């Protein structure tokens, strides 16, 4: 340890010297955070510069780079090509993205989404990417008229890569995304069906067995389109009232539940008994065996068929007179998922239970439904002015 230096004079505060990088020091604060400094001599004068805190994403390699930049700027008047193009410490962002994608058993669609962020910071080392770097990128997205949802998805993917690198010990700093403010999503853009509208829809598809079963499953589990269309016979446990559901966004499996008093149960039981093999898809009416190679293609085919048949019915029932771009008020197939979650909230189901039933990974995704709960203040003002 050495004594803190200020303008060439010693003070009483202790600093700990880096074992890896010359001229890099840190002090431990009372809250456990670390403050990083660099110390260097120019023309016989000792200089100490505060770089930042560990909680802000600052680490030793970053301080080392800043120290070199400062020395070269003082010596040569500006950053030299050596500094601008010097080899970075640690793994690059692009390498981290590639390793993340290769290590995860994720869908092709999600894999492409991560591949799309490879060149955001290109060959920059993870050690050199700070909260300020990511915040600047966020502002560029906003200036390019990217929606808050799109901006948030970029930040979440970048954060996932950093978490992966930290977990695999490819990066020893803190995730810089934690210090970047997330854009607020307009949660008001969530249309759901009321009880009368649900009955209207069921009446409209009652003679179309596949569509009716799809609607019942969607309203009873909240599964997305491909989640419902990928249900097989082996995923259904009628005895315990459980359905294994596949989240194709994360390649995760979670549980849905069958209410033994609901109109879904007799429909599901009838279709279940018609299926011969465990791997038969519930909504596949072609009756042919599905192997692993053709499974994904079959799911896509069934999804397109459901989309093509059901969306016109939804348009006729609920979208008359609405602009095609009116996402706030138009009813689409995904509205069935929101209807499931919204009525759970209306029935006072705890928000964390709704999160589990929807298989959300972030509570922020689920909080959009909290405003529908009777506990949100609506009951508190009932009869206030009687």
C-alpha cells in the first residue's frame, strides 16, 4: 500500500497498488465500492487522477488504458496511433457475442438477434466498454427513431453478453449496462378481450375444431402462437392438469395448467385420445408422424395456418373501422396472451405468479398488468362520496 498522492504531496489515505498494471491504484470505500486512480510522472512531477468507481463499471484494465492515453497526450500533444490502435486487454465484444450464442441452445431467430449486435462495439475489448459508451449507443438508437421497445431489446442483449462473460470469467468487471437508464415502454398499448368478447370469439370458431382448441389453449395458458402450436401429446398430463409449454424466445420449458371446470378440458381430452404417438403435435390435422427434423417446420406450418384462418375472424369481430397501424386498439392473435394475463390481474392474482405463468424473465415485462389489479387503488375509492 502507498499513501495517497496529491500534487506531489502525501496525504493520509491509503491506496492499494495493482498487481497487474503499473501506476493503477484503488481505495476501498466504506460501502465496499472501490475508487480507481492512476499515478504517473511527467517532467519529475507526480500526478494522480481519479478515474471512477467499480460500481460505475471502471476496472484496472480500463484505468491502465487511460493512464497510457494521458501520458502520451502530455508527451506528444495528442493521442498517438500507438494508443488509438493498441491491442486491447481481454476478450472483444464480438468474441463474447459469438461465445454466448454458441454456448446457448437458443432458437435460430433469437440467435440471429444476438448476431446482429456483434458489430455494435466490434473489436473493442469488454474492458474498455463503459456505461458512458453504452449510453452513447442508446442515444444514437433514439436519434435514429428506434422505438423504446427496440432500444430496450438491444440493451438487454448487450447486458446478457456481459453477464455471460462475467459468469465464464472472461470479464472481471461489473456489467456496465446496470448503470444505463432503461427506456420506458408504453404499457398502455395492450388490448385485451373482456368476457363478452371472449364468448363472441368462441362462438365464431365453435365449428372450427382446431381454431377453437387453439383459442381455448391460448386463453387458458397465455402461450404465444408457436408455444401453442408446438404442444405434443407427451406434453399433456390430463391426470394432474399440467401442460408443458415451450418458450421459443428463450428455448425454455415451463408449465401451464388445465382448470378441470373449464371448457378446455373436454376439447383437450378428445384431441388427446385421437393422437397415436407421444410426439404427435396436438394441432396437426395431417395425422402423419413427426420426426425431430420435420418438427420445427411442422410447427411453422401449423402456425401460419392458424394465423391465416384466425386473424380475419378477429378483424371482423373487433377491428372494424380501425387503422391497420393502430397497434394500440387492434386485436391480433397475441391479444389472447394479454387477455389471459389481464384477467389474472383483474382477479387479484399476485404479479409474481403472473410472471411465472407467462414465463417472463424480467418482472418489468409483467408489471404492465399491475394497473388492472383491484388492489391498485380502484377498490380504495369505492363509495368514497356516498
